[in-house]
C-alpha cells in the first residue's frame, strides 16, 4: 500500500489514460457537425489499418475518404491532439513551478513567463526571424529563450525584494512584469502593421488549424522536457521541506533548479510558439489534482499530465461550440475559468497565512 501512496499504481494510470482517451473521443465527435461515436471509431480504425499496412508491411494504403473522414482526420484529430499535448505540457510545467517555488499560485501566466515567451514569438513574427534549415523554428526558439530569460529575471527580482519568495511578492512582480512585456509587445506591433491581425489573434491563444507536424513537435517537447521534470519528482518533494533540508539529503539544489527552470521554459516556450498564450492551465489543473492525489510529486506530476490534457480539451470544446458557428479563442475560456480559481486560491492562501 505504501508504494501505491508514493507512486501511481497501474490501475490509476489505466484510469487516467482511459479518461483522457474518452475526453479525446468526445472532443473529436462534437463540433459544428456532430459525428456519431461509432462512425468516428470506424474511421479511426480504417485509418490505423491503412497506416499499418503502408509503413509496416509496405502495402498500398487505402485511407478513408469522404466528408466525414476529412473532418475527423484532417481538421479535428490533429487539433485535438495539439490541444491535449499543450494542456499536458502547461499543466506539468505549472506543477513543477509550484513545487520549485513552494507557491500554489506559481504558473507561467501568473508569473509572466508566458507573456515573456509571447514577446519572443511576436518579435520573431514581426521581423521575420528564421533559421535557414528550419524556417518554422524561429518563433519557437525565440519563445523558449524569452521564457527562460523571463523566469530568471522574475526570480532574481523576487529574491532581491523578498528572500522568502512570498506569494504576494511573486504575484506582484509577475503582474508588473506582464504589464512591462505588454508595453514592449505593443511597441513591436507598431513596426509590423501588416501582421497585426495575425499577432493579435495568436496572442489570444488558439490551436485552430494546427496539424500533425505541430503535434509531433509538442510530443517531442513533452517527452524531452516533461521527462526531465518527471525524473526530478523526488527532488521537488525535497524542495517542499526547504532547500537546506534538500541539501542535507544530497540534492544538488543549484543544478536541479537550473535544470527544472530550463525544462519549464522549454515546455512553456514551445506551447506558446504553437498555440499562443493559453493562460491559467498550469494554475488550475495542478491545484485541483493536488486535492485528489496529495502533494507528493511522484503522484501529482503524472496526474497533472492527464488532467491538463483533459482540462484543455474540454476548454477547447467549449470554445468551439459555445457560440457556434462562431468560435472563441481557447485562451479566453481558460482565462475565465482560471480567474475564478485564481481568486479562490489567493483567498485561501492569504487566509491560511493569517493576513
């Protein structure tokens, strides 16, 4: 029983995986045109069979054709996959930041890291920054670099002002930094009048029109940076009882901190470069799951992966069908939900500290 309390058991992994697949199927079936589950599964099975025949047995592929197949395989499935992977990545990054800073309000959106990543991506879009061999990577690289620099700046300022890194100080610096970044972004946009519409839509957060290539990039980032975060679950548990205690049990605090900051910045930067600014996912999901799994990061981090994917897929579903046929940006839905949870968490935090 002890091992089940410390780590996820196989039935728990199976439950969360089944829940995630069920939500994915729901989000693929429902939209401007509702498609029955049976027909959806039939199309997926035919596509999977054709894929196996083509790439494993080198036989001629007979991929499903028709309007329904086109909607499912070309439009909805790649988008939902990108949404699920983005949600998992942002939620995992938020859980890691909360553990690292010992602060339940730490998140890319509340600290301004997402805004910093957005500034880097906007600069790349506005001035056409690309790499010769990878023209699509300019936005991504700039977003990751600016996310990492933003996190370093925020932590340096917070430590100068308040070595205890209290909730109020971190949130205040995050708000100020976000305002500063927004001002810089406005200046950049003035020099890119021909791309204002694209930049404005992108900064509101949307995964509309994303394809399998974007999903592959997100999956690669999640495997690389997410794997690093999951590997350091024990160290995050040690940080919960203080850095000095972590040093006493053999944790290289400086190295682990830098490694986790790079991993978090990588996840946030890549998500922002593909889907724009999607706020509060890393705040809402880990906090809710912490009530279910407890504070142990060996359980919280895997739960955050699945929970973040489910949360963002449902938020995207709401964005697609709430004002059908018009579509909301997914960032609007997550911000509305996150604002309510933010006030709730902040109230509980202040109340618990006796302020």
